[in-house]
C-alpha cells in the first residue's frame, strides 16, 4: 500500500483539521500516513520516504502560508518525481461563484509562482473563528468575510468545510496514487 506525507500550513487551525481528516480517511483505507505542520517540520524531511505527497495551505489576505510556498519551491524538482496534490482552505471557497473564482485565482497564482502544477487539487471552505481573533481581526473578518456569508454574529464561530468533500478528495487521491505506483 502506498504511504502518504501530508504537509500543511495553518493560521487558526482549520487547515490542520482538514489535514487530519485527509489523514484519517487515508488511514481507514489502509495507508500509512505522516502529517506535518510546516511551522514545526524538520527542514530535511525525507520526501522520498513516502510514495505520495499532499501539501495544504489556508489563505490569509489573499496569500498562502509563506513557509508552504518556501517548502514547495525547495522541493519542486522532487515533487515532479512523485504523485502529489495540493489542498487549499479559504472562505472564498465557501462563497458564491464570484468568490469561488477568487479561490481558483489563488491556485493559479500558486502555480505561476512556484511552477508546480499539482496532480490533484482540492479547494475547501474554511472557518470563521471569531473566538480566536483579537479585536481588530474580529472586526475586519466580520466586515470582509462575515457579511458576504451572513456570518456576522461574533459571539460564535462558523465552519464552512464540507467534510464529505474532504473525504471524497482523499479517496480519489488514494486511488490515483495507488494506480500510479503499482
Ligand atoms: C486575517 C484573515 C485574513 C483572511 N483572508 C482571506 C482572504 O483573503 N481570502 C479568503 O478566501 N479567505 C480569507 N480568510 C479566511 C481563511 O482562509 C479561513 O478563515 C480559513 O479557515 C483559515 O484557515 P486556517 O485556520 O487553517 O488558517 C482570512 C482569514 C483571516 C483570519
């Protein structure tokens, strides 16, 4: 059975939660999975110790996690030698068609910047974690994200991740990798 490495970058934890769900689904399918937070990862983590790689990042202020971009740029040649995928977590993916086009634009920018075209791409809705934001961030997120999603009650959090979608992405990626490496 192919083994998987999942590397992710997160701000408030939603991408970590998605990474864990992806890992859980892959484990249930019988695969060995290692999950690494980019903020704690060993710089010389061995990609070659795994059959496939998933990289994930949330979007903050229109940008991916800086260390995730650095990681991709550092490993771009190695990435070409193994089945790989990218998953993105953003509020734009939870919105209307215009917002979803914005989310797709973040992916286009990533590909253009890193010259890495992932074999598989997942775009998932994120969360509004008002309980974890400071005063300014709470006010900004209420104005920017909250209004368009009708999620302006800052006394509670909102989660827009479609967990069925996350599981389906993991299952599709697992069968793609299994075909590629067998
Ligand atoms: C300060 C801040 C800025 C954000 N900027 C964007 C943005 O530009 N576009 C977007 O689609 N989502 C944006 N979001 C929403 C995040 O992508 C969403 O909250 C996601 O769940 C964060 O994932 P994380 O907890 O893994 O960092 C922003 C969130 C925060 C807190």
